[in-house]
């Protein structure tokens, strides 16, 4: 074909996609992303200024504390305190040997008679052995088996404040010695001794129960 209908390279039509659609799609994606970021930032600012984080933090310890005070933990604590209370003997279950380590005569018998009135059983009464005679400077020494350290000795100690508690190799935990020292004046007033004994007999909360309290 020639003439005016001849196609040359300069006038050959080029096939291109319209650029307008791509630009429009790009703008839509950018706009949606910007709106999302603005919304997220707004929510964060609202949470900060309204104290939302503080409420969540406050709710956390309460929930954790509630889990710690479970029925099983309470039952274990009650069981432990019950055992401790049962292990404490009463005055009538304790035999006290009273020995006088001072130059004052008759002091062992007077003390033994008073302890008997207060419900204690009395064993041997007399002068202290050479290991203690005239060698006890304080109010006295309460001496017993190792098993009496958390039982009979504390109970007897309510009757003589300031006494020193010691243990030896004896096997009977319910038989203890009261060795009267030169600093002894008299036993604790009965009313005060009864109060101290009542406090000693009260079950005390265990460490686990204290930790679980809110």
C-alpha cells in the first residue's frame, strides 16, 4: 500500500495502560493506611489520659491475690496451727523438779508449793547440784530435754520471767528442772502468768497464711 495509507515507524500506535487508574489505586491504599494509623494513635492517647493502664494494673494484683487465698491454702494453714496448738502441753502434764542454787534456805519448797497451786506436777525438791549451786546469777534456769524446748519449757517460762532456757540429754520431754538463781525474787504474779499462758496457747498464723492475705 502506498500513498497516504502507508504506515511508517514514526506513526505506529504504542499500546500503554492508562496511568490514571494506577495512581488512583495507590492513593486509596495510602489513604486507608493513614486512617488506620491515626485511629490507633487516638486509641493509645485515650487509654493514657483515661488511666486504662492503671485499671488493668490494679485488677492484676487482686486477681492474683484471690488465687493465693484458695480454700486448699486456708485448710493447710488451719491444719498447721491446729497441730501446733495440740503440741503445747498443759501445766498438769508437766512435772517440775525445783532446785535451789542460792544461799536462801527453804526457797525450793516455797516455789514448788506455789507451782503446785498453779496446776503443775511437782517432782524432786531440794538443793541444786554442784554444777549449778551458787553459780546461777539470774532469776533461774529452766532445764529440760530437747523435745521440751518448744513445749514444756515455754509453758513453765510463763511462771518465771527472765529465766534462761536450756536443754540437756534427758529423754522425758514432760519433766523439766527449775533451778532458782540468786537473782530470783518470786514467781510471776499469777494473773500475769495466766495471761502469758493464754497468749502462748493461742494458735498463731503461719507464714504461708500471712503471705496469702490481701
